[in-house]
C-alpha cells in the first residue's frame, strides 16, 4: 500500500516507517526539512511541507491508500498559555488539513490518526476501555478535539481508526530516554505517591498494532494501543531499577513536581489504568505485555 505519514521523523514515526517498509509498503513522509543522504531508506520518500498550514503538500494526499497522522508537539514541557496553543495547533490544524486534502470520495482511504490515553482524564483504579467517557482536564479536552477532527474524514467515506497511545517505551528516546539517566545517577524513584497508574506500550507492539489494524479493515473508531498490563508508577521505578541494577527508592515529592512543571505535573502525578480491549478481542497478541520483559529488551545496563 501507498502510505502518507505526518510525524514520520519522530520517535514513533521513524520506527513505524521501517516496519511498514519491511512489510512491502511505500511511505511518503511529510517533513519541514529535507533529509540528507544519510537518511536514504528504500521505500521511503520525502515531501517538504508543514502540515500545520495549508499548502501544495495537500495535493499529494489523495494519491495514497493510507494516511498515518502522528504529528503533534511534545507534551513533555511546562504548559504556558503559549505552549498550550502550540500543542493544540500542532494537532488540530494538522488533522484538519489532512482531512481537507482527502478526495470527496475517499472510500478507498484508511486514516490512522493518533490520540492518547490522556483522552480519559485522570482516574483511580478502575479499568478504562475504549467506551469510557472523555475526561475534563486540558489534555483530555485536547485529545477529544483532536479525535473529532479526524472523525470528520468519515463524511468523505474514509475508514477512520483513532489510535490512543499509552506512553511509548523504546530504545533511543521517548519517556525512557528522560528517565534512565536519573536512575544511572542513583536519582530514580517514584513520582509523588507512586500509586498512580502508568499505561504504556512497547515500541515493537505499537508498530505491530499498526500492521494489525491495516490487515483488519473491519476495525474502525477508537483503539487503545497500550499494554494489557499497566503498572503503578512505583512498580515502574522498581522495574527500571532492577534492569539497571540501581536503587529506586528516592521519591520525587509531588509539590516539587508541580512547582517545576506546573499543570503538566498532574500528568505525571495522576494517571489512568487503560486496557486495549478492542485489540485483544480482535485477536492481537502482545510480544511485551509485562513491564519487566519490555524493559529488559530495551535497556542495556
């Protein structure tokens, strides 16, 4: 299949592109900056453009079978008013412009558009499947608006799948890229109470889930892309400590996290226990359902 991808140069997009090409697909990656010769990968081509604004790049969208929308500024920052505008624009505008670029009759097109488990808001111990309602905090409202833009593609006949990501764990970046150095310097441990749930997914399972969704056209709507075994924050810390042979008892006080990170600190101090019900019911098998096995495959002490 011919695949058009936004966010294809990021942590997830780079890995997913390679897996798609390995399966025989071709991928066109929309990017702001031309790639150098060191970035040549057979089966991948570059299209220069900014998905945050309308442009000539939109003319290329209709010639593809699948649209994968991964674009969005990182949430891992202090949420000033200006940063919130950037977070919204990078998601809402990009998705809106992709849908606008689809042909009026897009029945041949599948749109896989990213969202996040933050859609559900903050919760205690209850399990949250795809039918759980949206939350009320900033991140939940952002995810809800993001998904609404993607679902507009249904009006053109496209199949729309909303992939709600857990925190993606993989080598070379992401959340672990920020956490591992702390543990190596004996500064790792639980955040706040450590009781909050951490919904996560191994990069290999995330990319496998995309291939699975492409192979199962009967699946549409929201799909949680996360491990069936979420863990509490303190247990995540213990697991990282075991793999790195480092202690994991030094807690980061909640009030300090709030002072340093502001509103974003709540994302780290609260959480949600999300389960991938639709993937499991459709027969998807996770290679890394447990946190210890996932971390051992990623972290090299």
